[in-house]
C-alpha cells in the first residue's frame, strides 16, 4: 500500500514537473537588439495586424516596404534601438514607433501596448501574396 502511494506520488510529481517545463517553454522572450537586426535585415515578414494580412521587407539600407493585403504599399524607415532593445519604424503619418520583438512557442511576434502580433520570417525580399 505504501509502495503504491509512493509510486503514484512520484508519477504525479513527474507530470507536474513536465507540465511546468512545458509552460516555461511556451512563454515568450524578448529578442536583443542584435537578434532583431539579424532576424529582419534583408528579409520579409508576414503576419496579421488588426485582422489585415501584410508583408514587410527590411532593406539593409534602413528602408522598409509595408504591403497590406487590402491597400497600396507604403515606404518607410526602420532601425533597431540598442538602448531600448526594440525595433523602430517610421512612416510619415505616424512618426517613429517602437516595438518589442519576441520569440514565442510558435515563432515571433511584435508587441505593442501589451498585444502580441505573430509573424513569420520569409528569407529575402518576398512581397507577393
């Protein structure tokens, strides 16, 4: 009886520890400025922002091309701020805006005002839907 209790308790502890480990892996973590630079430079990202699919290319010269699926492309600027460890983008209508970039259990995400916007990275310049 004591042996069965011990084995059941040990198994239950193993399940709890495995679950805790899975939760730790599922949590997101902020990328550093160097990580963000390596991730974006010369590549395209695809995601959804407020329900609208978009692609955005990050030229090594600091130019970005944002192409929403429902509108014309927009040209802007991008940079990575080493002090804040954030990606920053500039469009004439908005000015400079900073976003944290996170690694999640499903890939990557921008973080803006507590909301995560998942995206995937496409190698090179790929703005066609």
